[in-house]
C-alpha cells in the first residue's frame, strides 16, 4: 500500500523488508561480441541512411551555404559607381532601358511628362540604410540619352554616405509611395 510521507515521498511495500540489488546477468564473451557487432552494424547502417538522406535533401553540413539569398530582390537597378557618378557634375546616371522598364511604367503620366520634358520632376529618394529621405530631381538628358538624379546627389548621397568608385548601389521605384528607394549594396573597399 502506498502512502505519502511528510516530504511528498511514496513508500511501496513493506518498509522493513530488506532491499537487495538485482544481480546483473552474466553473458558469455561470445554473446557480448555478437551484441557489440550487432550494435556497430546498426550504427554504420544508420550513418549510411542519414548520409543518403542528407545528400538527397541537400542538407549535408559540409555543403550548406550560410550566405543569405533573397527570394525577392527589390533592387531593379544595380550599378557600380563610376567617377562620373561622383564628380563635380553632381548627378547619378541611370541607363535609358532600365528606367523605361523599371521606373517610368510605374510613374504617373504627369510625372513621366515632367521627366521627359527635360525640366525634370521632384522626387523623394529614401535611403533605406539610414531611413532618411531626400528631395532630388529626376530628369531625362537628351544630350546623353540617359536619365539622371541631380540636385543634391553629391551632398545627400556621395558625401553623406562616403560613396566611392566601385561601390554597388541599388534602386527601385515604389509606386504606392511614389518614391525611389536607394541602398548601398556593397562597399568597394
């Protein structure tokens, strides 16, 4: 009969009966060797099975990359900065084809007219790395056949961020907010 003692312990059976530890059963050397062989064989089979599963699933720890890869990369325009982007001309050049396929098609008709007119449109460029917003002018330069961001590019981005030749930057247009998003993707140094 079991009863609870003052320290929440249980007693089982007759408390005066002597407890004798169970004697380990002796096995012959032959059966131990067979058991050890059986265990070793099971372990080897388990390792082969696990290795096969890892290889099949691509989860071999020696072959797993720790590099982060985005499934969706929002930066439609990626550019390595050149001396021209950082010079006294104070503008960031963006190729015509990229702008037409990734920016203009998402902008309002009025904004596209302003950009194409040569006068330019005031745009907000959000620096995603510093969470700051800057007003620049986005314009098409017929003389070069390129689109440019100007009117503060050097001060607001090049100097403030310490941009240099070879740095890779990314940009995309967010239609719902009507603004560019900018990020320094990779520093050259």
